[in-house]
């Protein structure tokens, strides 16, 4: 690794040879002068110098990983004696094996990344966290959003690598939940990530993956894979299971869940898409519409709820429908963007083999309910991470934006906004870890009844926290957080994603009501008298 002194850098100070140093790294920005969004003049002003302070005033931390690697020349020789830095660290460092992970900004990362003790995370969790963050950085997944959005807008699937990379690395298995952590009966699926043994892999490993991947577009494009595959693993006939599951877990094929209709959302038992048996009894013929189907634009398989019997939950069957004649999907551009491939789906006499029933005819509601808890838990994990991202973006910005002669962070009213965000993020994250510990330890067969209420109420808490943090972060950042792209672009985009997490997977009102009803039901069943 080359190291240059600031004197050496200072020789490169002209339009034909322009180098600058930022955060200890030297960049040759000569070819970038014409592309710099703020114009070349501002770069030439700091040519040949350490421009870290000027850079921080106008850019978010996300800019350097995007443009930096192609312009990097060398590291900048440190002007501070290393020993002094180590000595000051030692005062605060907690214990060997802990330490800071991430940028170290207080509360911007989960507590256990911040040199604190935790009963939940062991060495394999730390290894996985370090590995997945490096995997994300090396592959530059966070930078792929814009290109993939363009592809989806034209009703096409993002690059295959968006799916196969997740599959090959074992990440699709990792984010799916307990049933996918066992390799049997699918010998041809990839190993779990980071070499973690299947009997060691637990919900905290799964949490780490959802948490870290939430900051990339990979979660949006792969969103329905882990939700859709579980009912197939649990309820499909062996031949169908063996045909579909390995391909989904390897990322070679994709799934969507088609339940909601224009006329039936929260009230799932009211769906009206029909499936009738063909004359030869070999197929169901499906007619109807489904709306807001995540990843539906490109899904090879749609796990579809249809009416085969009378009204209500008792007349619903779950079918695994392959893409084929009569099935059309068209993209719906939602407030949160286009990357999830949200689709309006039309079934016009679509044929689905009778072998593709998941569970029993007219008993599909049971199969449907079986995965709601995992879906809600993943939305909670992502909402907490996204709340932190809003907080973190605003915190960094508040250290460089000056108003009335002070940095924003030096105004007490602004500090209080951060305090309100932190107390909500940390209490929600702590409840999430407690719930995750229950998922690890509770007998799987009682999880749906016992954890349903907690996860429903926690989902409300998490999405309200995300909403609060998006609002406050945008308020702190002012106009730039109302502007697409640039320094405030991350918060602007996250803010638009709030409603989707508060509505999809069970909306706040319905979750609150269900959470209370379910917890009272469980208490009663356990003999509690109120
Ligand atoms: C981004 C996104 C992705 C989605 N992905 C999928 C998907 O992949 N597959 C799929 O099948 N569906 C998907 N959905 C649909 C989602 O599940 C529904 O939007 C959700 O269930 C709510 O249904 P609805 O939008 O029809 O609202 P409605 O059911 O019409 O409710 C409207 C409002 O009234 C409130 N409300 C409803 N009933 C009550 C009540 N009894 N008491 C008090 N308040 C009530 C709700 O909370 C909501 O605020 C997605 C939705 C979004 C926004």
C-alpha cells in the first residue's frame, strides 16, 4: 500500500493534475473534475490539500465508497503519533473481543456493535456480522439501486446476480427462517453463510443478515423469497417441493406472495379470486386480480390465495402458481419506489396443476398464517435499522452544517431531537432482541400463538419509531432531505419507505388490535382471570 505525505500531494494542484486527500486517503480527481456535481471550481480550490473538512460540509458518508475506489491513489501519511490515539482509546475500551464496529457514532449501530456487553451474541455472530458487511462493501451492492430501478421500471427483472449472489452465499437460506437452516431434504442447496454450522445458526444470525442487508437494494428485490418459500417447504407435496425449493434457495428462480386484492386487504378472508377444477380434474382454473404484490413483476412462482369454497376463511385454498399463459403482471410505482417490483397481477383463466395445492383444499388459511410472524419480525428488523440510518445521516450532517454561527449539533433543540430518536430506537431494538431470544428458545409449535401478539405490537412500535426518526432526521437536515439524491438523498428515500413498512405485512391499526386480542386470548388460556 503506497503512502504519501501531504507535501507530495501538494504538487498535484492544477486542472491537468489534481489530487486531494480525504479522510486519510489520496484521490486523483483530474478526470472527475468535469463530472463533479458541484462544479470543478470548488475542487480546484482545494487541489493538493487535505480537503476532509470541505468534503464533510457537502457530502454524506455514502459518496466516498461510490466514487472513491476508482480515483484512489494512496493512503495519506498520518500526522498524528499512533501511540497517542491508542492511549486515548484505552481509557474507554470495555473488554477484549468487543470494541467498536461501524463508524462509532453513538447509537448509530446496534448496542453490541458499540463496545458493550450482550447476552445474545457469540463469536459466530460477530464473525457473520463482519463477513456480511465486508461482502456488501466488496460487491458494492448499495450502489446498484439506480441501475436496477431503471430495469424494473421497464417491467423487467434486475440482473440475475441480485438473486444468485444471495443464493450462492447462503444468504437466501439464512434470511428465510428456521426451516431453511436445515439442509435435509435438499442436499443441493448452498451452505449457510460464513461457514456457520446449521445446528449453530439461530435467529440472531438471521437478525444480523436482515439488519445489515436492509441497507442494500438486495432486500427489496429478494423480499418475497423468504416469505413465499416457507409454506412450500411446509405444505407442498414432495415432488413439487424438491423441484422448487433448491432453485429458490440458490436464487435461480423467484417467488411472490399473491394474497391482497383490490377489494380485500386487511380482511384476507374476504378475497374473491376464484379457482375452479377443470373438467378433467387435473387443473385449477384461476380468475381474478391481486394488487401490491412485492417482486411480482418478475416472480417465476406466485403463492396465490384463491377461493375454492364458500365465503370466509374456510373457503380459501393456497396454490403455487407457475408463471404461464393468462397471467400478467404490471409494475406499480409506489411511494417507496420501484425496486420491490410491486405488481398488479391479473389471472385470466390461468391453469395451475392440482398437485400445486399447498396444504389442503379449503384449508389454505392455515398455511397462509404459518408465515405471518416471520414476515412481521423481518419488517421490524428492517424498520429499526432504517430508523438508525435516518438518525445517523442526520447526526453526521449536524456536525458539519452551521446555522447562526454554530454547528447544528451545538443547538440544544437539535440535540433534544437526537435524544428523542435514540430513546425510541434503543428501546425498540431491546424489545426486538428479547423477542428474538424467545424465537430461539420457545418450542416452535407454540410460537405462532405465544409470539403472535408480541410481534404484532412490536411491529407497530418499530414502524412508528422509523416514522418518527425519518421525520426528525429530515427536519434536522432541512431542504436537502426533501431533495432526491445528494447528501439528503438517503433520508428522502427512507422517508418514502415508511408507509410501506407501516402498512404491508399487517397495518398498524390491525396489528394493534390483533396484538391485544391475541395476548388476552393467551392469558385466558393460561388461566389468568381479569
Ligand atoms: C409496499 C407494499 C407491499 C405489499 N406487498 C404485498 C405482497 O407481496 N403480497 C400481498 O398479498 N399483499 C401485499 N401488500 C398488501 C398489504 O398486505 C395490504 O396493503 C395491507 O394488508 C392492508 O390492506 P389495504 O391496503 O387494502 O388496506 P385496508 O384493509 O383497506 O385498510 C385501510 C386502512 O384501514 C385500517 N383498518 C382496516 N381494518 C380496520 C379495523 N378493523 N379497525 C381499524 N382500522 C382498520 C387499516 O389499518 C388501514 O390503515 C403490500 C402493500 C404494500 C403497501
